[in-house]
C-alpha cells in the first residue's frame, strides 16, 4: 500500500524543523494575517457544518479568544502559509464566542475523519495528538516543575532542570495472522456483534516489531507466529499511536484466548472474509470487519485479495 492511503496519513505539511528553532520566525508566523489556525475544544476539531465537510480554519484573531496560557501549536507550512492548532477547552461555549453557531461545529475526529479530505484528516490527526500531549505534559517528568512550550510548541522545556520533553508517539503492532486459506481474527467485549479484527498491542521497550507481533498473538490467542512482514503504517491520534501493520504467518493453529485481553479469537476462511469485504451481510452469523478508517481493514483486504 502506498504511503498516504490510510486515513490520518498524508497531512503533508512541512514541519519546518529548522526554522521553528528561531523564536522570531515563529512569532512572525503567529502574527501573520495569512497564517491559519485550527481550533480544538476538548480534543474535538472545528469543522464546517453541512454537506461538504472540511476543517474550519481561522485567522490569528482566534488567539485573542484563547486562554493566555494556551500555546498555538505549529503544525507546519504549506506553500509558505503557516498552520497552527489552538486549544480552546477553557471556553464554556467557543462556538458562540467565535460567532460560528450554525456555520461550524466541534466534531469527534474518529467520526468525522471519513468525510474529511485526506490531507485535512492527516492535519487534524497531528493537531489532536499534539494538543492532547501538551495538556498532559504541563509539568516536568524529571523534577516536577512547570514546563513551557518551545519551538512553536513542538516541544516543552523545563527552565528548572533544563530538560527538554518531546511529544511521544506510541508504536502499536497490529498483525493479520494467516495460515494457508485461513486468517486469525479476534474480538473484544463491547464491540458490535459479529465484529472481528486483527490482533494488536503496544510494542514494549526493548522489543522489535516482529517480537511484539509474536508476543501479542501468543498472549491473546495462544497461536505461535513465525515469519512477520511489515505492510504499512497509520497514525492513530487516540491519543498518539502509530499503528504498524504486519502480515504474519502462523506456525500453530490451536486457540487459547486470554480472556483479559479479548473475548474470542477464531480462524476465518478466506472466502468468508472476501464476502464480508464485498458487502455487509445481514445474516445473523455473518462476519463484520472494521471499516476502511482502520488499518485492520486494509490488512485483511491485502490478504483476502492476494
Ligand atoms: Zn525539570
């Protein structure tokens, strides 16, 4: 799969990792009337209301509404125009404050993403992850003092102990495990009835991606995995994961699930999976797969159509 094909991939802004080190350059972009600001409110994204969904960009005037301590987060530039994200969570009713009632709304990114242009979904993912990270990292993990945003709020700095803190991305191994004409899918309690997906878990410190796949699949299903091939990756901004999609070959078949992790795991025939991909089947026992928003959908499709 080519890069940019997953939802939340392909934001495409130039992150300006050199120029953002210059406070004067950042200040000039913040004051520039052509710069664009994306408002977030409790991690919801401001989008235009109506049929043609899109991000509702504001000018730097948005900063006058925000809390004085809210740092505009530099997302990058596009054709020379700077793009920032700004957290309006302290406001009780930001739509009224913006005068945008009826014209725009704050939307849950997971719900709205499939209707956004691909590049905007990617930019919104970057904005959501960064705004969430800032909200949780106001204090230094080394000494406990208050930290301050630096370099266009692309990092936080502790004046007290001089530590720099960088936004984190958490790698998640997600694998479609196959054996001949069958693939292994699992489901968690609380998912829609009949929905199954590929197995996934966080990569732990000191582990390769391949080792994480083998460990997770063994823990969740009791199935032993041999060869692991990387397929593609997807930013997953809930809050800050990077899904690392793999195709993995099983070396055993017996399933022993860990009930603490998943509710059920099962082998599915390739033909069953193909039917589930082709059209949702109302039959009571038919398989349901995750929607195209999820990388799991594309891993299953890659195998089913190979
Ligand atoms: Zn410190």
